[in-house]
């Protein structure tokens, strides 16, 4: 599978308020009847990654998971996700480093980060200084809010 398509991204600054959320009950997360949004969930805590992927799969998305940044890079090359939802603080490769690599290798992939750690602020600033800006969601995130966020992204139709 070739993941080389590129499209403009609408990204949100961690310092700016997020856009209003659509009502999750009104959205299925599907771009068209045949093409569900593909989401790669990355977290070094397997229970979180598998649970979030299962929730997304049961709500009209096509989701899979990875347990490290390195595994996520390999999975992204094969799975060609529309969105990568990654934890920030992980061993060996942070979610921010993963996001920067994905922007270089798969520029059409939207990167969304989530974290429950206050230490992510400095990592995000470093990425911004290098020209990368990522949306950051606070952990824990309610499934309805996550589904609404993903459903509200303006992704190209496949």
C-alpha cells in the first residue's frame, strides 16, 4: 500500500483553545459509506492502546494499535492511517518525535497527541521551534470526546 498522498492539515496550537466539538451522537467517524477513517493508536501501555483502538473500531473507524514509536512507524507504513493518535511520553521515541518522523515520511497523516503528563509542554515547545505543531489532548479523554474530535477532522475522501 502506498501512503504518499499529501494534503493540507488543519492543526491546533497547544496554546490556543480547540475548535468546538461536534456532537458525537451525530457523527459516525466515517468519511463515506465505504471509507472509514483509519486511525493508528500508539501507547506504551498496551491496555490503553488496545482499548482505544477497540472503542474506535466499534464506532465506525478502522483502527489498529502499536506499543512504541518504532513499531508505530512500521505499522503506519503498512496501515496508511489518516490519523495517528499517540501518547507523548514513551520510552526510546516520544510521541512528538514520532509525529515529526511521520510528517517527513507520511505528510498526509494527521498527528494528534495525548498525554496525562505536565512535562509534555517543553517537548511541544521544542517541536514548535522545529516547525511542527500538534494538537494535544489531555489524558484521560472520554471516548465520546475522542470520537467527536476525530469525526470533526476535515480529512480528504479516499
